[in-house]
C-alpha cells in the first residue's frame, strides 16, 4: 500500500531544502509527488508504511539497450549516486582528449522509490545534480531526504568499488582503517562490461550547463567482492562528462555527476 506518510516526508523535506534555483525539473518533481499523494489519499492509505517490493521495479532501457539482467538475478538495491567523475589532461591542447581516471560518489537509498514511484525515481539524478553533497558525509541528501546507503570510489589500482557494507566517511584516505561490518550488499569490486550512450535529453550538467551525461553502464562484479552482488547497472545519468578536448583544461579536474545504480544479486544456492 502506498503511503501518504512516506510521500509527505519526501515533499516536506523538498520544500524545506534550500533551493539552488527554481527549475522546471523541480516543478515536475513537486507535481509528481503531489499527484502520488492524491492517489494515496483516495486509496485511503493515510499512514500505512509503503511496501518496497523491488521485484516490481522496472529498469529503464538505454536508447541502445544494455544486456538485460539474467532472469536468475534478483534486484537487491537501487541507489542514487552523487559525486564527481575525475579526468586528467596530459597537455592543455585541443588535440588531447581528457582521460577518465575514476570517480567518487555518495550512494543514497532509493529502493522504495524504485519499487513504487518510477516517475519520481527518474527525476532524482537530475535534481540531485543541483544540490551539493552535504558537508556532513553521512547526512541525508536533499531535495528528498534520501538516506545514505554507502560509497562509490576507485581503489588505487583503478577498480570501481561500491561499498554498501556500512555508511561511512567519504574520506577515502580513512576507508582502509575503518573496520568493515558487512551488510547484505557488502563491497562490490566491479569491472566495466558494456557501455551505452545516455539519452540525448539527459541533464548535461549543473544548472543545465555542461558537456553531457556519462554513458549508461553494465558493470560485472569481480574478484574481491564480498556480498552477493553480480552486476551493477548505471542508469539515468546526469552530467559527469568531460569537455571534448583538453584545450585550456587543468592537468586534473573533476566534473559533477549524479546517476542511479541498480544492484543485482545471484540467489544463494542452498543444500
Ligand atoms: C576524484 O577527485 C576527488 C576530488 O575532486 C577526490 O576526492 C577523489 O579521491 C578522486 N578520486 C579518484 C578515483 O580519482
Ligand atoms: C534501503 O532501503 C530498504 C528499504 O527501506 C532497506 O530494506 C535496505 O536495507 C536499505 N539498504 C541500504 C544499503 O541502506
Ligand atoms: C559480464 O557478465 C556477463 C554474465 O553475467 C557475461 O556474459 C559477460 O561476458 C561479462 N562481461 C565481462 C566483460 O566480464
Ligand atoms: C564504450 O565501449 C566501446 C567498445 O565497447 C569503447 O570503444 C568506448 O571507448 C567506450 N566508451 C566509453 C565512454 O567508455
């Protein structure tokens, strides 16, 4: 049963958030939340807790579709990632192309939204891009009060890593020293399997300015993974692309991005 209480938290925190600027996207977000509140009210679902059945969630499809999840996999978690993509430029000239060297992002739990409100989910990366990460690394994310679920970072040997074992400090230098208590999703060491260009109308960057949305991806889990995650999809990207050339770029720079990450697990074999 869809719940007004759940949606109200969503809407009131959105209204309380310090707005970077009013945008049509934010207007659409308010309208969608309000629409769902009306539907829930009509259904009499005033205070019932929402069910968050991820088996009902449907992953959006890229213009050039990524391979589908294997039917034996189970969707275990959907998060919004908000952070930066990093690049280097060996020379600040237009015949050199920026090289992607990793990313760092905070991951916010949107599983219940994915299960119940796909229209709202699709708006979140574009909205999240307009809000700076909170100074407190374990704080919730505006505009919708999303709870921290973990962190995404690259190890020193360049392995994309998703750490959902516990919400923890974003300071990568400290990560190794923090004791790990595995949650169900654990730590996923990933390897890029397939990429696909983002839709042409994806948010290009903060305040609608930027060089475009990074590709949608399928990442496979690889050696070093704790937990049961077999694949991670990067979906509905917003921003994150580097300029097409290194002309007048610094040697090292970061580009703000947001996205959804969809985590699939392989059921444990029993007996
Ligand atoms: C990316 O850059 C940010 C600073 O903008 C830094 O904190 C982070 O460690 C960098 N990560 C990688 C993998 O380069
Ligand atoms: C995300 O939220 C769902 C539903 O409330 C919960 O079952 C799950 O444990 C949460 N995951 C993380 C990593 O916080
Ligand atoms: C990723 O995993 C899928 C099956 O889960 C497999 O078909 C594919 O070859 C893998 N790709 C890479 C690059 O490892
Ligand atoms: C996407 O994959 C193709 C080959 O599969 C590769 O040539 C291309 O560089 C990749 N693009 C990005 C942005 O990773």
